C-alpha cells in the first residue's frame, strides 16, 4: 500500500472512530507500528491530525483518557517498569514521585520491597495509599488543590512545596515522549509539578511504557537531554529508542 493510500485510510478511520491507536492502525493497514508512526508524523505536520499518547485524534485535541482508564491499561508493562525502577532505589534515598498510573505501580512495588528508610515526597493520593503503613519509610504528601480526576494535588502551592526539598531521584511519568518534543503532558498543572520535581533532583528518571514513545502531547515537560534515565518496557521500538538516545536521553532501561 502506497503512503498516500495509508494516509487516506488513517484519516477515514479517524473520522469514523474519533480516536485511533497506533496498534489499531497497524492492524487495519497491515503494516508495522513504526510505519504508522511515520505516517502520523507526516499527517500531523500537514495539519490533518494531532498525535497523542498511543495514537492520534482529530486536530482539535480532546482530553486525555481518564486516570481510571489509564490505571487499567498496560498493567503488565507498568509493573515491569516499576521493577526496573526499583533497581535504582537504595535504602535511605529521598524520592519525588508524581501522580500517574505508572508511578502508582512503582509505589506498590516499593511497598512490597524490603528497602527501608526511604523518604518519599509525592502529590499522588494513590502513591500515599499504596505505601501507607509501611514501617521504616517517611511519606510526605504535598499540599495543594486536589484534583479527583488524577488523584493528586496540583497548583502553585504544590510547586512551592516541592521547592523546599532536594531529593536523590525524581520519578516522573509523562503522557508522551518524543525525540523532537521531549517529554510532554496534556495538562499544564501536571507539567508544572513534573518540572519542579525534576529541577530539585540529583537524578531525573522518566517512566514511560512503549505506547508513549514516539508520541506527543500538548505541553513539554523537558527535552531529551534533561533525562538521565528512561525506563520503558521490552516492547519498545529499537529505532525509537535510538532516536531518543541520539536526542540526548542518557540511559535506557527495560
């Protein structure tokens, strides 16, 4: 199938479904996910659609999937990412953990581990719930405006609270990660918290499953050169990982 035929088919599917995932498009067209990603980039550059986490939407970007929806998707991959992230965490370390379904999986792994005396600072109610009652850890919940849709606190007060701390590792889960745009998220409040956490950490770690790679969202969190470690899953496209490392990601784990 010629590229123009693929483009026409993608746009037709998008008109019918209003949201099209990379996996769906690859299956419908009978091509690889990498081919679909290239097609989506070309169509986005032509103003025909907007790329978002996991696929594409019409040019007028709607809201991202809800937290509840994200929490139920790709659970196996998120758990694998959490296990990899655990290898970076040593007893006595201080951590920033932002609000997200992948970082919630990390908190669940930390709660079950033997590592002691961690100082965890988070804006995520789900992270606090996962680690509550675990002896030996110090758990600090950041204040701010509570947003039920993301089960976390956000806003100027939250960002100001973050600035009072200095930690060993910031563990952040953005909406999307692309070699050109870097890490990005949909809501400014989430971006502001992630940026503040990254700025106050000695090591900056991004947790992003393979469906987020090669994708973009509305606002940049950071460029690739600001990422010390990217942790993803073993389904990640090697070519996409190569683009990310050439764009400045220092280390990739999966």
